[in-house]
C-alpha cells in the first residue's frame, strides 16, 4: 500500500470529521441545555428531575467524546501526515545549547 494512498484516506476522514463534529457538538450542547431547562422547570417532580439529570449527563458525555475524537484525529493527522517526510529530515529542537569548551 502506498503512503500517499494512506495519507489521502486519512485526509478524507479528517475532512469528513471536521465537517461533522461541529454539527454533533451542537446537538450534544442542545441536549445539555434542554436537560438543564427541564431540570430547573421540574420543580419537586423527582421523575422529571431524574430524566433531566440523565439528559444533562448524556450531553456532557457526548460533548467530551466528540471533542476528544476531534482532537485525537487532528493529532494523528498532524503527527503522521504533516508533509514533513517530503521536506527532508525532521529536526528536533534541543533548547539552549551548552557553551563550547575553549
């Protein structure tokens, strides 16, 4: 399998995820906010508060998972397919160089 084929595949997946993630994050945020509104308006009804609490937790978990997946795919894409392989050797920054002996 050719490296450019793998790179193109990951770029396509990254592009698709970058388009879908904001939509899914918006839906998860909407679940979270609706859950908060339902929790506040439930008053003393324990069943409605429990259902709203579940919706809030689902929204938080969905937000966490989506942001994590988005970050993980971007990290993988930038780490392995940033184009450095065609630009020559990778240089590692060493920080401050020690003084040379005289």
